[in-house]
């Protein structure tokens, strides 16, 4: 099934794009999507312990289920304000 | 204007004050906070900042923070606008307005809000300085982290 991956800040720079469309196995979790992404782009792995994730613009856990057409976002540590 | 916004337009503190205060005459105090782009950071001479946001989640997170603050300071009303895009030195990156019948609640809710923004809102600073650029990375955003929330509450009440 097809999902949209959103990347921000330095994760976006490392990937060279803020939005990627990828096919993942079904069923899948956020973790499944992340594993396939770091297989493709090993540099991103450095963020595994410090990032947050979101599904369809809502905070989520790595164990959250992902469905066809979902938007999965990976968020480096934040620095707003 | 909306009480919560993430926008590339310059921020309007007076407009937000009017928005938050126009619905009530019960207020005795309005506290506001304005965050500015500073010329120095960690020994670097800053040229300008670029703010990037995951906008729909950032708006949702700001609303969550307001709801949290109102659990503690139930008589307050709060507005927050955060800027995105390129900001020059001295420009406002965030404005917060908190209105309450009592000044202590207005100050505390305002302080709590900025502390929580720095903890959980998906917005990032890209600092451009003399000789390079760097993405600033602060807190791992976890709205369910009760210890972080307690830290913000403690700072607000200090």
C-alpha cells in the first residue's frame, strides 16, 4: 500500500525532500515505514532515538498502525519559540 | 483573527490582545510575551533565522497547550501566533497573550505557554550565521511526557 512520508528540518535536508511517496507492506506500523526509509537512507538512522512521529498530523507512537493513503511524519527535536 | 495561528505574515500583538480581550470585561490583567530573533546564539553572530513548521500539527499542539494551561488557570483565555519563514534580527517569532481577572494567572499562563511551545510544538529554527548554517534541535516532542509538563508548570509558578 502507498503512504506519504513527511520529513522536516535536518531530516528533510538529509533526505533531499520533505515529501516522499512509498509503497510499504500491509499491514504496517510507523516503525515499518521508518525501517524501510532508513534502509533506503541510512543517514536518517541517527534520529531514531530523538525524533517524534505523527500520523495524519496527529502525534503517534512507532507502534501505531498505518493505512493506505496515510501521511506519516518524522519530526526531529523541536526548536520553536 | 484566530486565537491560534502559524503564519508567514508579520505578527500583530495589538490585534491579538484585542481578539483575546474583546469577549469579556471580567479581565483585570493581560500578560503578553514576544519572542525575538536575537543577534547572538551560542557564540555565533546570527544573520537571520528561517522557521519551518509542520503546520497542521503545530496548530493542534498550540491548541493543546492552551487547553492544558486552562486546566490549571481556569479563568484565563490565551492566544498564540507563531511565525514561519525567513525572519531578520529583531523580528518577532512568537506572540502570546493571556487574559485573566488576576495578574498572577495571566503571567503564569503566559510563561507556561512559551515553555510548552519549546517542548512540543513541531517548529524548527534554521540558523544562518556568519560562516554557515545549522538546524537547532531542542526537545523531543512528546505531549504525553508528564515530567516535561510538570517542569513547565513549575517554571510558570516560580
